[in-house]
C-alpha cells in the first residue's frame, strides 16, 4: 500500500474513531475490526440527513418567509443531506475503514496462528 494512501486512511480513520463526532449515532459505529457496510452507512446518513435537514428546513422557512419567497418541499433538505453524506461516505470513509478492518483481521489471524505454533 502506498504511504500516501496509508496516511490518508489514518486521517480518515481518526475522524471516524472520534466519539464526539458520532454524537447520538455512536451505537451505529461498528468495532474497528468489523467492516462498515453500505446499509449501515445508509442508516447513519439517513438519520443524520433527517435531523440536520429538518433544522435546515426551519432556517430556510424563516428566511423564505422574511424574504417573501416560496418554501422548498419539506423533504428536499433532508434528502439532499442524506444523499450527499452517503456519497461522501462511500467515496472516502468506507474504503479507509474497511481497509483497516481487513488489516486488523489479518493481524489477529496471524497472532492466533503464532500462538498455536508457540504452544506446540
């Protein structure tokens, strides 16, 4: 693996491991040695998009009302945030997480194999 990819993966995984960034969705984060699947990412992004999209809707409704413009459909901001978060997660974070999970699993298998041979 190239050093640049490894460094980028470490930065992305450091972000993924930060508990405060997960907030109330921390229960959806898998252990480091488990792969992060697309369905789990979709669940995280949907919850994230719904909450922050509804907050954005409140702000947009206020600004539109003050400006005299029509209000966007209520589903637009949550859907946009969920989809963009999902695409960003697929392109950046999922690959780094899963490469680390694969590496940790290979190391665990190697350690277990060496423990058995040293016990014999």
